[in-house]
C-alpha cells in the first residue's frame, strides 16, 4: 500500500510542478526570459513544498519565521498557478458550480502532493508517536575493601 501511495504522490507532485510552471507562463507570457523564470519559480516552489515538514520543524529565531513566511508565499503561489493551469487544461473555463468545486478540489490535492510525498518517504511517517530512544545506562557500585 505504501508503494502504491508513493507512486501516486510522485505522479501528482510531478503534475504539480508542471502546473506551477504552466500557470506561471499563462500569467507572465511566453518569451524566452519568461519561460526561464517560470521554470526557476516552479523548481523553487516545488522545493519549498517538498520541504514543508522540515521547514515546520524549525522552532527558533528570525530565520525560522522568515522561512515559514516564504513557505506560505510559495504555497499560495503554487495554489494560484495550479488553479490557473487546471482551469485552462482540465476545466477549460467552465464556470458552473460543479466545475468550480472540482477545480478547487483538484488544485488543493495536487498542491498538497509534494508535502505528502516527503512525509511518506520519511521513515517515521506511519508512527503515531515519536520513537523512544533507549539510553544505555551504566550502574556503578562501590566496592569496599
């Protein structure tokens, strides 16, 4: 089951990277420089999305809060550009309530795929509690002569 989920999440994460790039091109245009920018932004957003778990584990300092803010900007950018791409490629501009609902659900699931993929790759992803580390103790006894 885990292998099946890994394959599906990998495909969805690849689709997410593609839709981020495609949506960026739809917004910016298709000159050479805009294509390069779309590819770079897509890779950067994908990296932030894939690193969600690690970024959220940072606890202290300005860099931690700044990284979380930039992560949020990247996720919003990812969601919006994926929305634009799905609207163009999948929904094809249909404005009905059902189409909008499907567009929202598809975009949300695809945007979350890289986050979930990293969590599934993590060796502790199926544990409900953190593992307890066994600490080796040595007992010293006094010897009286």
